[in-house]
C-alpha cells in the first residue's frame, strides 16, 4: 500500500538522516557556544568599560547622550556607512561597489554589511533577486551539464588502455590542483595583502564567501583608511562568480577522481599479486582486466 511504502521510506532512510542532521546541528551549536560565548562576554565588558571611561573623560556628557550617539552610529552602520573616517570616504554605491552588491544578491551570499535604504531600492532588490537567483542557478547548472558532456569519454574508461587511464587521472588531479590554487589560494593571498589580514583570515573570507554563507564579518573594500583601486570590488565580484562556477565543475570531479584512483590501485595490486603468484584474498573481487596497450 502507498501508506505502508511511505512509512517504510520514512523509517528506512529519512528518519536516520533527520537524526544525523539534528545531531550535527546540536554538535555545532555546542562547539560554537564553547568557543565564542566567553569571547563575546569579554567584548561586551570591554565595550561597557570604554563607555564609562569616555564619560569620565568628558564630564559634559551624560549616559543618555552617549547612548543616543551610539544609536546614531549603529543606524549608520546598518545603512552601510562606516563610522570611521569622514565624509570623504569612498561611496558604497559607486559602480564597482554596486556591481559587487549585485553579485552578492544573485549568488545569495548577502554579507549583511550593506543593503538598500530607499524604498525604491528595496523594491527593485526584491524583483532583481527573483530573476537573478534563478538565472544564477541555471548558469551553474549549464556549467555542470557541459562538464558531464565533456566527461562522456570517461564513462568508457574501462575500455581504454591503462596508459590513457593514468593520463586521465593525472589530468583530473592537475585540473583540481590548479583550480584550487587559482580560486582558493591565490585570492586569499591578495586579499590578505590588500586588506591587512592574515592568510588564515583571507582563506576564511574566501571559504565563507564561496560557500554563500556570507557572515559579513570580513568584507573586501570596506576599510576607509585604505585607498583601493576603482575596480577592486568589481574584480572581487568576478572572482566570486568564477569561484562558484569552479565549484560547480569540481563537485562531480572530486568523487570521480577518487573512484578512478581506487580502480587503478586495485588494478595494479591485482597485477602484482598475479605476477608474484600469490592467490587473491577471499571476498576480494577480482579486478577487471584492462588491456595495457591500445
């Protein structure tokens, strides 16, 4: 019966997956709490101490006036205005920054450090996202489809000579290595140099960005004390799009490379056992024989 089949599917697959999912969330919540709660309390106490010291140094101000000024700073920050510096700071809505913001909208990164403040901008952002997000998904899906079409020769991998198999595996490994360097190693080095971050902070920003988490604690091109080139944030937006495209290509390649490497290892192990006259272990499947020449 359909009801019985649904219950069987729920109990056999969905329920264990749900339990693993919930346990993973609980584990993450516990670890984050242990790592961050004490640091948050220290920051809060330090901020309160600085406010009291500020009032002691400027006796003409009272607590209420200071709280109102802090509220003004927070409202400015929410609207994307950096409280540091002065009115000559670069605009958050020049073309380069606007292009960067548009990229974060369609890729659903949403750092949270900048958002439209006008009603017209908010309405346009809604309709822009409604069209841009599906367009981004279609673009990435087409990249994956193109890759699958390019990898049709790998589906007949077992019928190829062993030398061709090794060359294909080495080619895939080289592609993944170069892609990792270009997308996940070199850009964090550049960001670290330009922004004054450590490499770990730059790599953290790159991962949080390309995974579309986008916390907003690290965002490029927002330090008013630095003089960025005009296309800096536009280049960062292009890197984001290329990085997401690269991830769309890599996701099917990673498991494929591991599978091919395991097949080559089993094949070479089987050949060594055969040449040494050692019988195969019980239960180990015999590797498929593949011609060693074309």
